């Protein structure tokens, strides 16, 4: 089972999604029912809902990239290490999501769908998935699409 802590330093998030914690928990509940990532473990992560200015600072400080991004992930474990952890409760890492980038993408799509794509992408990084090699990219994208269809019926 997975749980989320929500932090926000940007008022636009709260205007767009009235109860963000409830919004995320509803979707995570669907993921928990359908996927077996979390076999007998309680995994927790934190999501920071921020703006492009702050995510750019985070990206520059930790990834040496001086530009904003949609989502940035800070996993605490690799996929193999996460599987080996014996503790029933485990904190898997942190995400930050940029309001402006999600909102910009939503002009061609839907804000909630773009937000879901971003935080799910980040969550998969916390669970040890990456897209460095093409084969890993395709696995990750396939799983992202599966989860998106699960939570958005």
C-alpha cells in the first residue's frame, strides 16, 4: 500500500484542485487495488506542489540543469534495494511538480490528466524505474499508460 504526504508552496494548486490530498488519495487507492508494487509494505512519499521558479532552483541544485521541469524525483532507494528492504513501513522519496508547466501542457489537453501523468511518472522513479535505456523507457511508459487508464477510467 502506498501513502502520500502533500506539501504546497503555491496558491494556484489549491485554486485548481480544491482538496489535493483527497484527489491524490482517491487515485492512489485505485493503484493500490490494481497493482502489486507494494506487496505487504506500506510505502510513503511526499509530493511538493510548487511553481516553475522553485522547481528550476531545485533542478539546478540537484541535477545541475538550469531550467524548470514538470516533475523531479528524489528516490531514496534503487529498485533492487527497495525489493530487499525487510521493513514493513518505508519512506521511498520525494517529488516536486511545477504548476506552470502542467498548466501549459493542459492547454492542449486536460489539467488533471497532465498532473496525473507527471506525479505518476515521478512515483515510478521513486519505485526504481528509469528511462536511461530505450528498453527501460518503453517499460516505464507502458506502465504509466496502464496506471493512467486505471485511475481515469
